[in-house]
C-alpha cells in the first residue's frame, strides 16, 4: 500500500473517530463580529464550542432585547487536524439588529455539549450612531457595507391623524443578488396599514445614488394612516439576501464561463434606517359631523322610487366618494320621519390605492318602510372632512329627498298596525253525533315516538351548546383554531402542487410544496406564517416532545424546497411525485406526534 493511501486512511479514521481527541474537555466562548456595533445595523454574536462536534441542544437566543432585535441564527461545524491531533468545534451564530445606542452587557451564555454545561464569559458591547473610525465596514468578507443598502423613504413625515403616508423600501446593490427574504417587518402599531400590491418579481433598474451606480428595486410599498397624534417611529425593515460574490484571484475559466461557475454565494443581512413621523393634533373647530377623514369627500343620496304606499318598502342609497381612509368611514346618520321603520344598512365599497391614498366610493343602502300616508322629507346628509392642503374643515352634503306615501291611514293612532284582523270568527261550528272513541293499547309514555319527541329538544339544545362552544373556541383560541384547520389548508396547497408535478414548472411545484409545509408547521405551532425560521420551529418542536427524526424529516423537506426554488436542478415527474408523498408523510408524522 502506498504512503499516500496510508495517510488518507489515517485521516479518514481520525475524522470518523472521536472528534474531540486532543482536547481534554470542551470549552465555550462568545464574541462579536465587530465591537462597537452600529445603530440600526446588523451584527453577529457567535457562540463557539471547541472540543465537541455537535451540541446536546442548541443554545437559546441571548437575552439582549434591551438594545438589539433578533433576526436569525445559523450553525456550522469545523474539524482541524494539527500534529496528529483532531479537534472539532461548533459555532452557533445569532444575527441581531442594534436598536438602541449605549454601552450594554452581553450576559454569560450556557451551552450543553458532551454532557457538560458550559458557560461563556460576559463582556461589554457598545452601540454607536456611526461606524467607528478605522472599522472595516463590511457586511461580509469582500463585501463593503456601502455595496448593499436598504433605504426606507416616506413621502411626508408631518401629517394629521388619518392622513396617508406612503413608505417605500428600496434595495440598492452593487453585487449580484440571487434571492431575498424579509426577516423582520416594521411594526405598524399606531397606524392603519394598507399594503400596495407589488408585481411577482421586483422591477430592476439602474440608479445613480451619491455619484455611485447601483442596481435598484423596490421591495415593498405600504400606505400608513396614523390613528392618533404624537411622535411615531417606524422601525427598520431587515432582509436577508443571498449574494453571488466573485472569488478573488479567480482562474482563467472565470471569463470563459462568465464568472458564475467559480463565484461563491454568501448570505447578507441588511436593514433600513428608522423613520420619525410627527402626527399633529387635529385643528380646533371640528363639528359633530366630522368623519375623521383627511382628504376630500362628495356625498350623493337617492331613492329607488319617489312614490310608495304605506307599509311598502323603499331603498335610500347614500354614496360617498373621494380620497382618504374611507375604509374607516362609519354609516352616516340619516334623519327619517318618526313613522318610518328602518333596517340596518347594507355597505359596499369600491376602493383602491392610487397615488399613495385610498380612492373610490363607499355606498350605504337602507331599507325603509313608511307606515302612514303623506309627503315625507329626508334632510340632506352632511359629512365633514379635513382638507390637509389648507388645514381647514370642509362639509360635503347631499340634496334633500322627497317621498310621496299613498294608501289608507292606519287603523290605530300610533301609525303602526298592531295585528291581523279576524272576521266571522265569533261563532264556530259544533260537531254533532257520537264521538269516534278508540281504546288505547299502550300508555303514551311507553311508545318510542313519545320519547323521541320529548328528548329531541334536549338533544338539539346540547348540540347547539356544543356548536356554540366550538365556535367560541375557534374565535377565542387562535392556536387551537389554526391547528384545526392546518390539515385542510395543507391538503388544498398539496392538490395545487400535485397539478404542477407533471408539468415543467419545477420552481412553482417546490414553491407550492414549501408553502404547504411552512403553513402547516406555522399553524400547528402557532407561529407567524411569514418569515418562520428553522431554528425557532425546531426548538418549539423539541419543547413539545416531537421525536428528533420526525422533526428532521419535516425540516429536510423544507430545505429541499428552498434549494429547488432558488437553485433548481432538473428532476423527473416521478421524483416530484415521490417527494410530494414524502412531504405528506412528514406532515402526518408531525400531526401524530403533536397529538400524543
């Protein structure tokens, strides 16, 4: 046997043996990728365990929410062989975004490895408003911070309550971005939010920013309506993207294959800056008819007929058109004569986001019944709104309506009929002759029909009570309701995926299966459906006692879907059908585990 083969076998045996050979016991340490860190920018806190190839349990997310918001986590394993001694290490990385400036403490963290409870040493971290002088300012090795920017821009920052604000999140990049996902969306607490529909794929354009050429695309637009006066802060949006970076010192084949064959893909995390919004109090002088709308309104009222008889129905329609947050507009008050009976209005709306605000119409239809004849007047409908351009209140009013009511006057003085008249009922027919009497064979209480009729109300009441409790639990217990409908929603998505399995749309098939798996997992664990993270779901499954192989099978299916979505490899329809069955089995296994 040659010396090269002996060395190769010896190295393989070392890797398959105890990876901690050469280290008496495992040790743990925690460190930052940069210190100080920059406010509103991502940073990475790493927990490294040397002397162990894997951890007994993943470390919990460090408790630093006072000054940083958690984004994601990842882990890696490395094995080094020096002078015949093999040493393994595991690194768990937590990505955060700094949210508050100051000097803080990273507490001691506990890690379980090789049956030991290891603790890291605490240390201080500084959060500054600007990068420290001389800092590398890199998102990743070879990627300067200014090469990828996420910019949030608001069309106005000083508004009245319920005045629309359009916020646009735009990505500027000098590297090739293959995919992205939103890991932390800004909270809209204190706002009514309306998402602006975006195309399936972002529109890419070339933009010159501060004298630098960038490839740019709008990732999100949202229109916000503040609900009350005061200072508001829109938190940063955080995205994780996969960027293709050309390897330094590439070979001659880089030019032949366009650089793609020898490029490397690295994950990057970027965040936008927070936006300060000043919401001014409403000007004084608003009337009782003020609707809360900031924009413009027009009102039109109509009757479906101008002549009716008493006790016949007519329809009053009020149509409000204009711009502003018309979704929050309550039904206007209409003054009807006292002898009118009126029912709850039917509300319809045709609204759309146009130029950063809601525009369209909202209609209200009342069914009214006049109970007495005569000529009836319905006064104008008045709605007050605030014109943001002038800061003054304006009033929109409809024309008055007239309804001629015919017919006979009511029989009672109240104008409302009190009952149905009965005539020729004072003398009733009396039957003559012998009655037809028959002996009773069995007492009534011994007949099955008697008990069926007697117990039927109790059974119906018990069923109604059970249905009411079921509906109350569905509306009150969100986690239980999501778990109940998880299978139904997942089956619906898998049916769509089965239709795509025989086609050529590989990405679409795996995207649909991924949505089914992700939605099923989120519903079963009561986690947010958007941006669910693998480590978070894995930790929750472990906490609920789900077997390791069952959890790993579901996670493996999710990872395969992600790979096929972003870097698809050709496969046959039979393979996709087999994977569909594998995904169904994974969901069924998780369902059985959670029911134990």
